[in-house]
C-alpha cells in the first residue's frame, strides 16, 4: 500500500509542478494555472491501483496545493512554492526534489523521491482543458513505473 500512496502522491506532484513556474511569474493566463482533477477513467497506472482522487490547485503566486485520496482511502494534503531553476522541497513529502524544463504547453521533469528516480513529460491540450502526463522510472521499492495520467481543468 505504501507503494500506491507514493505513486498517487507523485502523480499529483507532477501536475502541480508543471504549473508552478508560470504561476510564480504571475502569469495568470498560463496553460497550467488553475484547478485540475485527475480523470481516473482515462488514466493508466502501472503498477496500479490508481488513486481514487487527486485535486491540484495552482495559485497565481506560485503556491501549489494538493489534496488526494489514495487507493487505500488514505488522504494526503501537501504543498510547495516554485523557485526557478532550483530543486524545491515539498511540504508533506520527505526527501523530495525536482528539476524542471518547460516550453509553451509542455513540461519535462527529473524527480528524486528518496531512492526513487522518475522522469516525466506533460502536455496541455490545444483547448487548454486537459493535460496528459507520462511518467516513467523506478519506485522506492524498486518496481518499474509507467503511468499515463489525464487531468481535467475545473
């Protein structure tokens, strides 16, 4: 179960992090700023099971807040504030860092969560209503991870 909660948390981190650089600059018209919800039915989690719900809220000042319910019904709430070109610790997730590269409606990440290493690539749709994020890497317990996650703008 710990593995599944980790993967659910990482999923929310990925979406939230992609929006933060634009928000930190005060770019309220960016493709990422706002509230996003995971569309579990359209997403694929390997390994599974998927989280039951994830909501990510990105403020115009760079503050990112996440509320999620894991597959095991455990709730987790955490947040952070983006800082350009710097690995930022995430409140509520110990020993975690990320480096980001962004261009237009795409974002790429290199994640470190303890001993886990992940790479992610996100794309916001042309109409700005959905974001698809692909994440690959190794979980803390050494299992391969390959998720294709779809988020809907609220």
